[in-house]
C-alpha cells in the first residue's frame, strides 16, 4: 500500500506563506544593443547580465571605450521610456566628467521624468583636495587621519557602528603600513591619540619591531590635548569643509530620515543616479578611491537590504576609468552582489594598473566579467589573458538545473517501493536518468 507523506504543520504554514508572495519578475535574457558592424551592418549586442555576468571594457585613451559605455547606458535609459514599470535602476560614476555630460544630455533627449533622475555633481573639488593620505609626508598623514576621525565622530556620533566600522577598516589600512615601516614617532605626533582603544591596540599589534613598539607606547601619554588641537586645527577645518557638501552629508552624518537618502527605496523605484566626481579640478586617485568607496559602501549596504518584491528591479553600476577607483568595496561588488541583481559595467585603460594595485581584484574581474569589450592599444600579453577563457565553455545552465531538481525532488516513498519491489523498473529509471544527464552534459 502506497502511503502519502504527511507535512508538518509548521512546514505547511511556511509553504502557504511562500505561495502567497507575489511572483518574481522573469529573468531578463535580452541583450544590450551596442551598435552596428561597419562591414556587414548587422547589429552588435552584448549578452544580458544573466548570461554573461558583469561587463568589462578595456582600451587606450581615444579608442572609443567611453562611447561604448555610453551606448550601453543609452539602451538602459531607453527602458525608462518604453517600459517604466520594468526599467532597471542605473548608477553611473564618472571620475573625469565627459561621460556624465553625455549621459545627462541623453536623459534629457529621451524625456525621462525628473523624479526618476538623481544628479550628484561634486563641483567644489577644492573641498576634497585636503585629504590625500598616500601622497603626503608622514606628518600630514598622521594629522589628517586623527582630524578625520575627530570630524566623523563629531558629525555621526560614536553610536553609528556601521560608519565607525568602515572608518576603522580604512584607518587600519592607511596607518598600519606606516607604523610597520619603522617611521620616527615625531613625524606622527598624536596620530593615535584620538583613535578608539581597540583600534589603537590593533595597530600596536601589527608592529613587529620591538624598538618602534616601545617608543610608540611612550608617545601615547606624552602629548596633551591642547597640543593636539593646535597641531590639528588647520586640517580639521579643511575636513569640515569637506563634510559641508550636501551630497556627502546625505550619505553620512545625518539622523533625520527626511534628509538622508533612502537608497533602497530609490533603487526599487527605478532611479537613474549620475555621479560626477570632479568639477574643473582633476582629483587625485586617492581622493577618488575615498569618495567612490563611500558611495559603493552605501550602494552595497542598500542592495543587501530586503527589496520590495512588487518592484524588484535589476541594478546596473557603470564606472568609467575604474582603474582609478579600485578598492575593497569594488571587490565586494564584483564577488557578492550579482546574487542581489547588481551588475557592474567597468571601463578602464589597462589591466596592469589594476593588477599592480590589487591582484585579487584583477582576478575577480577576470572570473566575474564574462562579457568583455576590448579596444586597441593593449599589449599582446594582456589580450591573451583577457580572451583566454571567454569562449572556453558554453552550456545551458537551465537544463542542468532542471536535471538536478528532478533528481533531488523525487519522492522518498516512491523510491523505496521501486528499489524493494521492482528491479527491472529500477534499471529503466537508472537508464533514463543517465541518458538525460548524458544528453545535458554533452551540450556543454
């Protein structure tokens, strides 16, 4: 007698709750139009994100990679006119400025409603020139680090644990290598006096030279607060100007929900967020990494929040000249955010610049970006590495998932009856399964 398996009451409640949810929107398999072939006239398209993952573009200056990025963004902007309910959210970060101007002109030409567009043009670049930690002398690094911590703690408060965690991670990456190098303590007077105790202990733990460690422990109790205020006054004033900017204050340092940017809600509503990182003055790469790192940290945190399933959209993050803004937050975007429907479109000049900064980030770009656009000017060694695994494997993942699903969801009672009462039937099932799997894997 065949028995019907019973479901636990708690399991049934969970299943009913899942069935009551609104259905997820179908996966987008549409390719993004890039242009036309000049020889044949056929359209040239880039595979959709579900097929090719992130999109990576390389080429020397003037080769046309920015125009290719503009064509991809224009095709995404067109969705806001054709189908506003299903249009994806777009975040574009331009460190230089020309791509920002062309994208803004395209948005105006398409007639996209202003409530769907968010513009951040950081035109007061002199505010950000006060902070260049990796290019200044050691004393400037110490003063700016401690003053930066003081301004953050005053504006955000010590209870803002997310911001303080980000700040501590950044300070450890900047300050610890300087201490490890065995620099003289007089070049960093009072640098660690404003740091939290746990971060101070963590930095001391990184010192392997006993002589440097002993001198630093004496320096902690040597200087008074008055001396620190006098030495850090000018840097503190510059960094306070940095945080007066309304765009920066909407990301950090605010407690009023009406003033803080609700990025998760804007992404669910289908926003076009255009960010211009310069306004007449070309920022240093260290300043760009710091500013873009703050924006990416907020984007990643917003993407990880539970979305509104009725308005769940794909999110495209386009960064021009991404070799200038490489960092840990960008590595997190490449590795962990595709499951949250965040797809990156990166455009750079040379892969060697990324490799010199971080080898892990370079490897992540090769493994996560299967759609690659390569323009002229690249060395042969770089081209061979970029195209080595582009067409190494081709298969239909949906068929593989269907076979795995069928094998895992076979009822246990039916399997037990087949194995114990009918050997012939068991062999038939085994042969059919093996044929299906062989056919599926043979298409790879």
